[in-house]
C-alpha cells in the first residue's frame, strides 16, 4: 500500500500536478505544518492553526493542487531539526513570499529574516527598516501575519523596552525560541 501511494505521488509530481507540497513535523514548540512551492518555503503553521484552514488558504491563494508530499519537505524538516538541536543558526531555505499581501509587509519580514540568531530588534526597528519608523502597528500586523514563522524569525522582534509582545505560536513558544537562542536551554 505504502509503495503504491509513493508511486502515485511521484506520478502526480512528474505530471506537474503538485503546486504546493506539505508535511507535518514535530518540534519542541509543537507540531508544525510546513508547505513549499517550487519557489520555496511558503508556509509554517503552529498547532493552534487548524490544518484544514491552512490547506484551504494555500488552495485559495496559491493553487488548488495542494498535496501531502513529505519527501518534498525533507530539507525544511532537516533544517528545523538542526535549529531546535542548537546546530543551526541561520536557515538556508529558499522562500516564497506569495502569502505576503503588501510590499510594506514583505519589507518588514525581509528585515526580520536578517536579524541574527540570538539577537532581537523592536517593532519600531522593523517599521523603520521597512521605510516608515512611525508605522509600528503596521509592522506588528505584518509580523502577526508572518506566513513563515521560525524561519523568518518574528520571535526576535520585541516591544520597545524588551517586552515580548505577541506571537502567532503563543507567548510560551516565543519565550522558548528566545531562550533556545540565548543558550538558556539544554538541547
């Protein structure tokens, strides 16, 4: 049975019937759904986001040809595993920004992707890097809608004064990721 499913997946891919491949992976912050297009990683969602809603969003906004193809996400899962094991400080995955709805939001997320491991910036810094220092709320909205958390490390963006602010995966996950990067956890 498993071999037949693999052959069907290979055939679907060979015939160009897979526009978005997805898989799930277990991490210390919970089970994540990861999805990629031929351009790159397009979505990482936390357990709090129902998988059927995430898949519906991918189907509506990218293509209805969304298929569970874990092998297509092997590199993504490998890099995430290395990150959580403390062996990876920078992701080297190609990214697909298709789910980022505006140029301002994309600039905020691109700036956030450049924040080094173990360091943080403020929401104001993210807004300034996107071209409007006073658009702090808009930067927060962009970070809250980040379709590729962890890899685009919005957990590294804090309120002025160092408070955590919000996080799509929950504040416990944000705190865990910051503690991991600060070396306060044993991996």
